[in-house]
C-alpha cells in the first residue's frame, strides 16, 4: 500500500507532470472514449483493491486476480500521447517513476501471495 500511495504523488510519465492521482481520478474517461490503454490500467486499480479487501478469498483466486491486475496495468505502456490542454495539443510521453512504483505495488502483492501459497504447501 505504501508503494501505491507514493505512486499517487509522483509523475506517471516522462514528458508530462501528470501525477498518479490525476490518472486515478480521470481514468474512467478511457472507458467512454474506448481507449484500452487508459481503461484497462484504470480497471487494474479496482482489481488491486478488490484483492486487498476480499482477503478471505481462496489463495489461488487471489493469485489469478493479481496476475490479471498486472496484465491490465501493463496496457499503459502503449499510451504514447497525453492531452496537454483544452486546445487539443498533445505531449509525447513514456512511463515514468510513478508507473514503476504503481506496478511494483501489484508485483509485491503477487509475490506475497505466492510466498503464502508455498508456505501452505
């Protein structure tokens, strides 16, 4: 959760000062715009928090949910342009430190679940 929290206040992309909390708040627009590079990463947040909230789920189900979260999150790599202002100007972007921290929070959860599974075996 700490990695996720820090990702919310760091820039998501190189080439833009858009911080993670902006992506979290505005990501739903990707669904209506039919932009998979925005919509799937936004859905990854719900999968992540669902995984944390429903901790009593079967461990195998939680691992599958974590893998789906990571797959959805990786769609953001395909995003190459971000709107800069209302005038229609776009800036070229690539993933930045915020993305790395954000995806790291998903990977840490998956590693913890795999360790727990191996401990139970």
